[in-house]
C-alpha cells in the first residue's frame, strides 16, 4: 500500500467528519435564527411591490443588500428561487449550510478565490433564478460596493434590485461589517428600491460611475430603513412583510456531498 493511499484513507474520514460537523452546526444555527427572528415586527415600504420574489415564478433579478443585514432575507425569503453568492473561505462554510437549510441555492466564490467559476455559475443560474449578493462581502470594506454586481448585470441584462434593511438599535458584532443582531421583539424594517438597469456590454473602465450610483442608493435605502425602525413611526404606504419558509430542517439532513460520501 502506497503512502498516498494511506494518507487518503485517513483524510477522507476526517473530511467527512468536518462536513458532518459543519452541516450539524448549520442546522442548529438555522433553527436558532428562525426562533430569534420570528419575534421581530416586520414592515416594508416598496418602491415597486412586484419586485418581491414571493410573488411567484421569477423574472430574474440581482438582489443586493449589505452584508451586515444578511439575517433579514435568510429568515424571510427561503424557497423563492434565490441563489446566494458566498465566498469559499472556511468561515463561510456554516453560512452556506444555513442558506441551504433556509431554502436558498448557493454559489461559492469571490474576487480573490474562485471568482471566474462563480461568475459563470451565476450567469447560468440567472436564466431561471434570482441572484442575491452582499456586494461588500466577504471581507469588506463595509458598505463599499464591489464591481461584481454591476458587471454581472451588464453581462446578463438583469436588473439590480437594492434592498435596504434596518433594525431598531441592534447589537453589533466587532467585525469588519459591524454585523447586526436584532434585539428580540424589536422592529425590523425594509425599504426596497426600484429596478436599476445597467447598459449591456460595459467595459471595466465604464463600470465605476454605475458602481458609485448603486452604492449610494443602497446606502440611502439602508439608512432610511434603520431610521424608520428606530423611530417607531408609521409611514404612508407601509405594509406587513409576508414570510416564506423552507421546510423545517430535519435533524439528520446532510449536504448532498456529505450524503454521497456516506453512500460511498
């Protein structure tokens, strides 16, 4: 028996164990997020109500929101034909499991690792699904929009749909994005923007003006949502924010790759 075969026989169970641990952690975290987020009071102001993916079969779009507010859509918009772009960093592995248990598809990649492959997957999925991106992730700077969503919109012809989310004085994690954890039974507000159309076939040098404009709009919508949540005031046109949920995670539900490994 060669050294390589011995090494593989040792490493494969270790990889399986790590995947199982990641899947279990994702399952437990998903259940915790659901219970935590279920206590909030949700309201929304729509620029255009038809952009909500809950409304039915998708007319695909690219939904963007700042990384700090990712709990908001994870809880509310499972099973809405949405695929989420997540990095390949190990610290995103559990988040990918949470997204899967919450009813999202996932594409893994970022500018520094697997970006080209991720872009091709996004283009393919955009033919039948919505795409959702946190455009300042995975490492920041905070609320700084990367060029990726603009390039993707220009290549595919899909509109960008900015989503401003906010909570009433949330707790903040000491992280690059100041990740927001809403207080139980507090107010959560969403302000959705219009579809933003990006010209087809932009060269990289032509992207910057659109990047700056979309970044400014997304920040304004987010600041508006936070101010609304903190004020507690009612607003003309506000609505309840309906919720969709993936089926409850099953205790032994494993990622497809893990299930295949166990079957093998």
